């Protein structure tokens, strides 16, 4: 029992746990829509697009969080604007923004003689460095994400399953898409300090994707994803403490492992519930 509780007797590990739980809840709210709409590439691009703002803030001695927010705002506006350009696919616009913002960030970093920006912390996070004021900011971010999710739920739902119907119902799909991008940016900004930009998709996508086979509504996916992310945070911090591994990477890796276990369990469940259908599907595949 002491093996489970000993790490969390330390103050900075307690703060890391609470920080991870708050981030898991924020990522569940945004990540569910990312998974439902197939926006994983966009999430990856936006997470890497934070580099210019963070690098500039560090070089100027400013707040890294403010720099990350500004970069996220630029990415959100850029993706929204390029999405309205005729004859330009969304993937192309996202890819160009991704490369452009990342290149700008590297240029800013290279101009520093001392390389003042902590790229390791930016790329991989430092969950054990979470401070009390960071928890307050994360709580405010969670509250904002909840408000946006509740007010925009109907529009997001229509946008995810039938954008044309959203327009027919007067739900303004373009505005809904922009607000959803802002929610995604909020989740990424809140998460990069915990798991870093390279690993942020672990908490943003893995828990909602793991919840999909076991939930029957969008709200249920969000709730189960938040619990999955919190469990991954607890387990990742515990393993990191005892194995001496990087905390943020361990949390992210555990979240991905839960995703694979979830879908393996769902496949076993489906075979037991509908063995006849599974056998028929197998016969059809072989015959075709």
C-alpha cells in the first residue's frame, strides 16, 4: 500500500497530480470533438505552432503562457481564414501553417546566443514543476472550457455529424468551427506545460478514443475520457517515481496504452456478445 501512496506524500507530486487531473478534464472536453471529427493532424499542428510565441516570450523575459496563448490565437485565426480560401484543402492550409509557425519558432530560438528557451521543457513538458498558481490557472481554463462546451454543444454536435444540417438549423457552422478551434487551442495551451507539445496528443486524443467503445453519448465519452486521463496521470506519476522515468512521457505513454487495451477489450466483448456475426464477417472477408 505504501508503494501506491508514498510518492503522493510529496508536495510537488501532489501538485503534479492535480495539474494532470485538471488538464485531463480540459482535454476530454476538447479531445472528444477532435476524435469525432478526425482532427488529430490539426491538434498536432496547433501544439507545435505554439513554439514562436513561447520562444519570443522567453527571449523577452515575458510569461511563457501568454506567448503560448498568442501563438494559439494566431493558429486559430490562420486555420479559420485559410479554411475559407477556395480551391485550398484544409489539410494543405494546416500543413503550411504548421511548417511556417514551427520554422518561425526555430528562427527565433537560433537568434539567441544563449538559447534561453528551454526546448526540452517545451517539447516534453515538466509536470513535476507545476506550481500552486498554475493550478489556479488550470482551474480557470477548465471553467472556461466547460462554459464553451455547454453553450456550443448543440452546434458542435451538428458540425461533427452533419455540417449542412447545422447550416440549415441556423447554427452558424463557420463560427462554431472557429469556437471549437479556440477550445482546442485552450486545451493545448493548458497541456503543454504538463506533457509538452510532442506528447500533448497523448492526453488530447488517447482518452476520448479509449472511451468511444464503452460510451453511448458524447457527454459520456467526455466523462469517461476525463476519468481515463486522470487514471493515466496517477499511474504515470506512480511509475515515473518508482522507475525513474520522465513523468510527462510516462503519463502520455500510459494513456496510449489504455487506448489499446480499451479497444482490445471491446473486440473481445464484441466477439462474446455476437460470435455468430463475427464468424460471418470473417467468412465474408475470406470469400471476397
